[in-house]
C-alpha cells in the first residue's frame, strides 16, 4: 500500500524540491551528499531536506475522482478550490551529540508547486529512496547559459521570513538571505534533552506566518552495526540489521540513512539516498538486501547515519510545512552514529 510508512509512523523523510540555482561562490554549503547533515542531501551546493514523494500523493488524489459528484454539488466549499496547494516547506532542527561538545543546526527550505528536480523518489517501505542523476558538466559552450541563470536565481525563492525555534534550552533562528534561500544556522551546545515541546514560528513574508509544535526526540545508543572501524563496508547483497537501546521506551522514530555516489555517464554522478524509518520502541530494524542493491557498488563511497526524529505537519494558506526535530544517535564508540561507507 502506498504511503504505508507514513500511515504507520509520524515520520517520512521528506523531499522538498529546490529550484535549480546557480552554483559557486562563498554561499556553497556542500559538494556531495555526505557534506550535509542527517536527512539532507546536496542539491546545487545547498543542503536540502530529503524525503517522501509528492508523486505518491498524486495516486491518492486520483482515487478521489469517484467522489466527483459530491464535489460538484458544493464546489465553493471544496478543499481544493478553497485552499489551492501553493508549495511545500521544511523546517529542521538537528542536534549532534559529542563527548566533547554537542552541536546543532537549523535549516529551512521552501518550494512552490511544480518545481522540477533532477531526483526521483521511490517508496520502498519502510524506506524511501531518492535517486539523483547529475549529467556530465557541459562543454565550454555551456558556460553562457549557466551565467544567465545567476540572474534568474537571485530574485524569487519563497520565504517565510525569520523562523525561530523556542521551548528548548536556547532559542535558535534561521533568517532568509536576499534571494529567499535560508543559510543554515550552526551552533554549539544542546538545544534539547528530549521530550520538550519545541515551537517553530515563522514571522511570515511571501509565505504567510505560521507556527507549530514538535516533540524533541530522545537519544538512542546504536549497538549494531559497529562503528569501530570506519569506513564501514556495507554488503549490498545481505540484509542490514540495526539495533539500538534507549532509556526511554518511546524515543521517537529511528531513522537509518545510507548515502552513496557513483559514476554516471562516465563523468556524471549518480547519487542515491536510502532513508529507512523504524518505531523506536522496537529496538531493532532491518533493511532488505533488495533495497540496499539500489545503492551504487563497485567500491562507491557514501555514509551511514542513525538517529531519532519527530515530525509534525502543518498547513497554512496553501502551504504544507513539515516541522522536524532530529537527534543523531550515539554509536558503540561513544561518538555520533555517523560513518563513511564503502559499497564493494
């Protein structure tokens, strides 16, 4: 059943489609996916949230056509006519533990309906696979259109103004740049212990003001796989079992995120992210070999990240916004459960 993961758990790692923007300059946040934090990928040198597929929701919408008679009888009160979908957004607070000093980041990204992307999203319950194909760079003749895109990318990215997270130990905010994109806010120290109600409030700009609450997740300690000897060699032909413990019976949704990048069209890149979610109370979860087989092999490299996350979805004036709080787990080494990977 489509959307089965979304129906069972409060979280699907969500895909927000970012318009193509000109690359380069000091604003670049990343080069490849592994430069970005948990639940993010690198798109046009910006770290943007991953996630579940809008394409799946299209199937559900088509199923509603049978109710067309009732809709036609009351067209003025229909949800579609009253609140047309304008776009989607994500606000993400991510905390990373560390024996020496914890860190946190806050990010936000919004996109209007109909924005194109070089990535496709596939539901592989309990996983979501995001595959991005980056064609080889153009010849020198392609420099002219690239330069022309700079002006087009500057003026009009949707923004909700300053967004602030309160309810934790400290308040954290992100503020859009002049072009509407949100530079990631980086900080040192803890924002939450777990269980707090975090409130995310947007002042409003082109996107109307909004606010909502999301519970802070609790920490988990990962015992399997072991992080003792990175890079971790991931066998794509066998199931991958993940085991964790927590002082809380309901720590939140446990997310296991694998990334991998390999060659595409000789000089291009194929980037795959496999994001799988499991109920935190289960203490264990397995990723099927058939799902892992989608990751690039032949010695391709990537990363493994394991953590907890909670998400609350709100709607405001045609905008759907996911408010997300995440906490990277602790590995068997006592360090954050993040490691480079290799796929033989």
